[in-house]
């Protein structure tokens, strides 16, 4: 169901494919390589913790504890070894969202991803409950917030399509920002989403932009646009309806004639 939707969007339902390829220059190795490397790090840490009992949760974010500050860097890579669904549920979303970020926002992808990672953990450390916070879900919420809001702000069809695609897949994540389950770090979700939205505003002038039409460029350069309608009417005057045809101009010619002298008056004047 998802693949046909994405294929349809890319082929013209929502995307201008030609314009998209002019704006984006994706590298397949980067688009798939970075998400795969991230998944390898996640699963390696999970399996090591599961097999060796390393208690890696202690390397998560522990709010307002100086040792817990290291979790800003390590929190997204650590998942509960007692709950297999924890890492499983985070794997597919982070792959899809990170690949989308690299594909559509290649020039700013690393900066956005790094800032989402750091500030999600930092805000969680400052404000969240006094407990260990672990997992990639905060970063996932950050990517959702950025991809959705950035596409809406740029008013560019391919990116607006990405926004709709993200909503279609992960719109239900919105419930995760509310304190509905005690064992879920809703604070991390909330701060991740907020960080992504803020970054979409800060980076709205960077990365792909909506292409400008010729008249918009001419307006910015102070060039008066050509009156295309008048030019079209001139070329097609004979095919226009009679009431739309331009009436021929009326020409008035003036001739100046010297006034003849009064002969009687001339004779009288001569008699004197």
C-alpha cells in the first residue's frame, strides 16, 4: 500500500518530476547508506546489551544529573533490552525519515539531523521527569516535525508531497506527545517535535526552494513585463469577434486657405 502511494506521488500526482530532479541531486549511497549505518549502531548496542547485560540504559538521559548529561549523545542509540518492540518500532520510521531528509534536503540534512539529536536530548535533560530516557523516538519526532512543517513553509509541490506522505505514515504519532503512558518518554517526543518545527523555520531559506516564474524574476529586477494580451490581440485582430475588434482611427485633415480681400473695400480705399 505504501509503495504504490509513493510511486504515484513521484510520478505526477503531487510531484513535478522534472522540476524535482532540477532541484534535487540525490546520491543513492548517501540516501540509503546513512540510515543503514544508523540502524547498525542501534541494533549492535541493543544486541550487546541483551546478550551481555550491560545495563546501557544508564547511559541514557537522566534529567538534571551531570552524569545523565552524556545521554544527550547516547540516548537515541539505546533501547530497552526487555522490550523487543521498542527498537523494532523505531527502526522502520528512522530509516524512512532519515532517507527522506537526505534525499530532499541533502545540503542541510546533516545539520538538521545533528541539531535534532542534540537539542531533543538537551531539552529532555533540562525539563523531563527524573527517570532514564532512552530510544530513538525523540529524534523520529524531530524528523517528522521538520519534514512536515518545512514542506508547508516552502510552498513547493515536491516538498508539500513529502509533508502529506509523512502525515499519512506517521500522523498518529501526535498522541505520543501527551502523558498517556507512564513508561513512555512523552517529554522526549514533545521536545523532538518542537525542535524539528523550530528548525524548519530557521532553515526555510536554505535547501530546495520553490522555483520562480519569469515574471517574478523580472519584477525583482525592476523590468516592466511585456503586455502579452495587447500583442496577442494585434496578431489575431482579424479573428476576433466584431465587437472586440479595434475600430479604425478617424483621421481629420485640415487645409488652411488665405481669406480673399473685399474688392469693394479696396476700391473705396483707392478713391481716397
